[in-house]
């Protein structure tokens, strides 16, 4: 090796954020990230594209940390890991921002402003915060390729999305349907069912019970219950359960007879209501009733205003009679379609009542939004004598995930992907994916797939990838376009942008022999989730370019996003991958939970209930924030409450102890002028303490590799913390005198060499997790010390465990020693015996197998004597020489199971013999008071004699 430089004394008060900024400059100077993308075999990572219309928050930083750790790890394992960043630039989030800034809303206002002006305004803001994103992502130590990013608004990306759509079209998976869909009246567009599940809120709504007089009978009425009074003007039928029992009943001192479900009679009419007759729902079928309003009488096809039957009706709440408004309910639509009863829709596309209901409430509801019209409607119904009861219900209700306004369900024409045809394959492909944690994939996502519905993919909007469908205005023939070249060939125009204002005017003549006409594009754009689901192909302009690259790298090895994406990106990726290639889109996925404010509330910019991420990073460092996030429940898809104190504690428990270990080494190495030997000394020649710490470090390497390969990042930080404790609070503390010696000898040299090797190994091990601290250690420990040192630790290979160095028996022995020392210190404190007071004997009984080295290596017990200031340590074979065994019942386990017998069994447990308790310790069950109790039903206590 070449002449090495001397170690320098480290700073006594390190500024970790400043050190991190120096590392960022080093990475930039040596193009470390770019050079790390190497290797013959690829590890494929998909990065879900965020919207750049807002700045990064803690949720982004968490997901970004997961997306950085895993690719760094596999890059150090020798794989080529490209990390191309992408931007979601289309869709409702962008349009909402523009409507707010332009102070316009609704199709009329937008089209008056001009689709071209509107779309270009959208284009102008979609990358507004890219510089802030770039700064924050970089400052967090995350490596991504911003210079080769993709944008969903790029013509190449949009053309690939068209190819995906066309392929699904050719497979018969695209169709136009008229269905009841979740509808955002604020945005004027239907949403998909999975979007409707993204934002449920607890709200209060009116719950009214309405009477529907039976035609041809006097004083007889059906009672129906609804929480959407605004749908009553569109009522066309009533539905009952065919096998449900109903009653005709009358309240005391009343002539009016009501028909309700027998199971709900008491709740609706009271216990004292007299039952006059019983009948089934099937017997009620065909009963005609008087409508509440006359707005649509004579305008509804089929035979409206009659009772129909369907199995979906239950007796869980309400009256057992369900009012049918097929324009606003999925079951209503299905039932009335089967019964050939037409629908009526009294609302416009903005959710307001039209003048078709001018006769209701003296016209007061015309032009009023449906959710604001309930009071006027209920008042009118009451005046008509049809309101039986009015109440309020507290329930969960879906809101638009972008506008934050309540959704309604509305019958509307829209385009669908036939997901139900793919359902079995979706379930099968999902089983090929490793989900971390597993239950998210097997239960939450798996259950969702088993009930997957057809995906509504069209939006009645403007800024997005247009549906590539042209329809003949005479013959209704439809043509689906799959490429720019195809569109240019049919239209005769040059196309360089695929947005609406560039292609909506492109038309071509139909074949005169087939009826002529003109082909014009349908007005809708694609759901932006369709675009993000297409990113594996569209980011590389597949299949127009990079065909082998894309097809050879499916599915992705790894993705990571939040739990909400089980209804979003994870779902759309799998649908499109299954539809196109019948394979999963990704092989491994880490799902993180939601980060909440410290008070448990949702983080809110308005409430300012969380610390600024940038300030936290510049106060404690990105490494501390990274370690805090991945060592929390949020990496197990559970929620976490963000605490700045938690980040500060990571500095205290992880970053600072690690720095102190390095500082200790570097300080004494500088004083002694120590340098690494040309050839390492044999491990067998080193001290017991050296051999132990080397063994522990190699075991840690094996554990970390095992957990990283299984993507269980939540199991990585705990053993790292344990090792830091071993290193600083045991190895270095026990070795101090070896470094302090003025004379140089083999043991001192071995101490330097061992600590140096461990720190160098640790810097590589930590590199994916704490990239800044790992780099600082590497630069100060290895740069200039090895002839083969590299420009960065991130260009080194990730360490693999050396089984020859691992001594499990020695590790077990030292673990026992540390446990004995900790217990001994506790006993001294308990008995008020200061450590400086020497004691003659310490008796120790181990409850587990005694490691052989405890008796083979006298030095181990010497550590105990020294730490506890005792002259002799005696290992006792039988624990009962030192303690009395007692048993107590496990109340948490047995309480509900035994109930009142708990006291009797508890008394029996207190009388157990030592032999019986030992059998319980051995895992055997025991029968007491006629109950067979497993070993877990007992709590064993050891009381010192």
C-alpha cells in the first residue's frame, strides 16, 4: 500500500447538518450518483410520480427515504439501479389550482375562457415547485435522476398511454356504459370507485321517513326511509325484500295503517302498534302507490310508482322499504333496469336542480345545489302531509379527493376498463408479489381485488391525455387511435402535441359507402391514474422506443408508496400490467402508513401543527430524520405521530454515539500516529474482546442483509442500535486502557486495528441508511489510508458476512456477561451498595443454557468481577438456590375465558408447587379446576431468597 496520511483529531462539537452539506458537495464533485449506476444486471425500481403543484411534506420524505435506502443497497450489491424521477402533470389537482387562480369554475366558464388558454395555464404551473422538490429530495440524501425525468404531459409519454389504451381496446376491455357513478359536481366529472374510497368523512345528514299511500286503499301507506331527501323528486319505485316479513300495523288511536318490515315495526311505529296482518315482500310486489311529486308523472317509461323486489333490501335500519331513484343509486339503477322502469334526473352537471322541478317548494329549489335543498324539500313534503318522521343520522360519507366537496352518485355515460373480466388474474398476479407488511397485500389489497369493479377511466375535463377515440357523427362508428403516426395518417395534419386544444379540431371524412359522416373526437380525457399506471411503459416511450429495455425489465423489483395507494397507484399498475402482459407490475412493495401531527391530527398547513421539514433537516440533519422515520410504526403501514423530539433523540442515541466512537479512535490514532497495517493480523492472535466485537459485527452484517433482502426495513435499525451500544458502551469502554498505554505493544496495536476494521465495516453497512454519516466515516477513515480506496463509500461493495469470524458461543457468553453486569448493578442500587464498595461473592444462576465459553474463558468472568467490584463470581446450577419460583394467572389471557371462575383458578395457581411451576416453564400445560391451561396462561415470577 502507498504511504498513508495521518489521522486528524476530529471536531469536539460536530455540526452534523454542516457535515452533510460538505458530503453533498463531495458527491457532486465526483459525480458519485452517476458513477454508482453501473453493473450488468438491473434492479428495476419504479418511482411513483408526484404532483409538483405543492412542496414536499413528511409523507413524501418518508416514502422518499424508503425509495432511497433499497436502491442504494442493491446498487452496493452490484446491480445497476436507475432511479428516474417523474412528474404527474395532468388531472384534477392541477385543474383545481388553475380554477382557483383564474377564479373560474364549471364547463361553461372554462370553455368561455378557451380550452387552449385554460390548458396552457395548467401547463404553466405544473412544474412550479420542481426546484423546491429537487432541493429537498437532494438535501435528504436521496439519489434520483432529475435531469432525465419524465412528465406525463410529454408527447412521448402521452403517445405510449394511447398505445396502452388502444391495446386494451383491441382486447375488448374498453367500453362505454351508462351507469351510476361517484360524481364530483364541483369538477363536473364522474370518478372511479377507488377514487370515491379515498376520502370518507364523518358527517350528519337528514334521515326522513316518507309515507307513500297505496293506490286503491284508504288510509294505507308504505313507509320508506332515506338519508338523501334530494333524490325524492326522482323517485320511480319502492323496493322490498322478497323474503322479508312485513306487517300492516296501526298505532293506537289512529286510523292510518302503515306497511313496514316486521323486524323494524317497534323501532318505526312503537311497541304498542297493533299488527293487523303479516305478509312477505313478494306479496307486496306490484302494489301501486301515489308519488310524492307530480314533476315527472307521465314522462317515465315502463310502469313506475309500484313496489318491486330485490335481495339487496335488509332490515338493519330504516323501514325495510327502500325508495328507488335509479338516476342516483347503483342498486336502484340495477333493479329498475331489470324492471324496465325508466329514470328521471332532476339535476344538472353541477349538482343543481333544474327547472323540471319548478312545481316543488314553489320553485325554491330550482338552481339550488342538491345538498343545500334538503330543508326546502322536507318542508314541502311536510306540507303535503307525506313526512312521517324527520331525524338526523351521523355516518361516513364520500368526498371528492381533490375538491374536498361531498360526492353524489349520478347516472352518467362514461368509458370503462372491464376490470371484472380480469379479476381472477388480478388476484393470481397479486399473489406473486411480496408485500411488506404482508397483511396489506393479502387482506386489504387482496380483498379489494376480489370485489374489483370496472374502472371508470374517462373524465369530463380538459387538462389530461385525451381519449384517443373518434366517433362518426352519422354512423356512430368508432375508431381508436394508438399512435401519433396513425392520427396524422387519418387527419392529414402534423401532430406535435396531443392535448385537447391541439387535436380536438382534427377530423376526417367517413367512407361514403358506409354512410359518410365525419369522425370527431369524443370530448373526454383520461383519468390521470391511467397515466401513472402506464408509467412503466410510457416513461420509456414504449413500444415506439426501448422495446427490449421495457420488456426485459418487467415486473419491477421494487416500489414503495403509502397505504392510500392500495386504492390508487398500486391498483392501476396491477390492472394495466395484467391487462397488457398478464403479469404483476412489481415483485416487492413496501407500504408505509400515514404521518400525523404530534397531537394525532392530520398534518395541516393551515393549522401549522407540525415543524417545517426543512428546518428539522437543518437543525438535526437528514440522517437523523431518515433513521427516525424508518425506525417507527409507519414503516409497518401503521400511523405515527411525528415528534421533533423523536428526531432529536435519534441524534442522541444513534448519530452522536457513532461519532463519539469514531472520535475516540481518531483522537488516539492521531496522538499515537497509528496507521493501518499493510497486512491484517490474524484474528486468533487478538484479544477475547476483539474477537467478540468482530464476531458481533459480522453477525450484524448477516442480519442486515437478511432483512434488506426481505425488504423488512423496520428490522434494520434495532440491531444497528444494539451494535452501537455494544461498540460504545462495552467494547470501547472495556478497551480504553489498551489505547491509553504510553508504550506500544501487540495488544494496543490489535485494539487500534480492530476498532478501525469495525468502523470501516460499519460505514459500508450504514451507507444505504445513513448515507451522510457513512460517507463522513469513510472519508476520514479510509480515504488516503488504502491504495484501493474509492471516491465514496457508496461506490464500495456492501459487506457480506464472514462466517469464519462469527463465534456464536462467544457472543452468547458476552451477552450473558452483560446481562449479569446489568442485573448486578440493579441489585447494588436496590440494596444501596455503591459500586466502589467491594463485595466478596456474586452468585449467578442462568435461566438458559450456559454458553460453554463462560467456563472456558476465564476472562469473561473477570469482566463481571471488574464491572461489579466483586472478588468472586460463582455460577449456580439450580436457579432455585437463589430464588423462589411463584406463578400468577395471566389475567389478560384468562379473564374473558374464565369469567367468574377466575377467582377460583387464581387461588389454585397460588398453591402450585415448584415442580409444577418448572413444568410450566418447560412449556407443559396444566389442568386446574377442570380447566386445561397452556403455559402461556401463567406468569412466572422469580423472587430473590
